[in-house]
């Protein structure tokens, strides 16, 4: 399902409204309603997948990207609320087993929105003229933790430890 750049804000708004209406009825009713509207969830998933695979719509101006980021953040919060309600840690009874496909769709939507949000954030930083470096999507503390983990696995990961005159 092709989505033009002009249709992206409308698509995000429709998704947010659909999921908010579902969520307003309570978690269990929301999942049953999503099951009855499985075609709508599939359409949203296909549209997000198309957006992910065709990133030319991200070539907008910095103000448009900022609007897209805000819209995707709102959508991510809405989907996140549904993801939090999925009974992932417990076994589901026989009646609720038919909802497993809905749970999967919700997780897929959450992952697609998260990846698009990260790509938009990165695109926004590039369009603002800031220089990206490895790990720039991580916080400073997260980068330090990753470096420490790499040092444990590969002792010579940090340049300070390199001995250029090492005799082998």
C-alpha cells in the first residue's frame, strides 16, 4: 500500500484515533475490538512497513520532520499503553488464545513505530546540520556502559589500550 509524503500526517492521526478509541473502552474490550477490525490493523501495519522501506518521505524540511516526530511520539505512547496491557508474563486461557494474533499485531506496530521514530530523530539531527557519530542515538551514560561491556569482551577495544609496538 503506497503512502505519499503528504498522507503521512493523516495516516498517523488515523492510527492514533483508532488506537485511542480502542484503548478508551478498557484493555480487554480493546483487544476484542482489534480482533474484529483485524483488517484495519493489517492495513496500518502495511502502511508503516511501506514507510519504513521507502524513506524518501523523510526528506522534508526540519519543521516537517519535527511535526512527524511529535506525531510518532504520540502514536508510540498510545501503542505503548496497549503493549503494556498484553498479558505477556502469564498464560492466557482458551478464550483469550484467539487474541494472540492481535497481541502480535500490536507488538509489530510498536516495533515499526519505534524504528520509524528513531530514523526520523536521526534524520532530524542530520537536517539540522549536527554531525552524527557512532552511538549518538544513545545517551552518554549508555555509551559508557557499552564501552565497558566491549572492554570486557575485547580488552583492546579502547584506543588508550592499544600498543602499536606490540611484538607478536
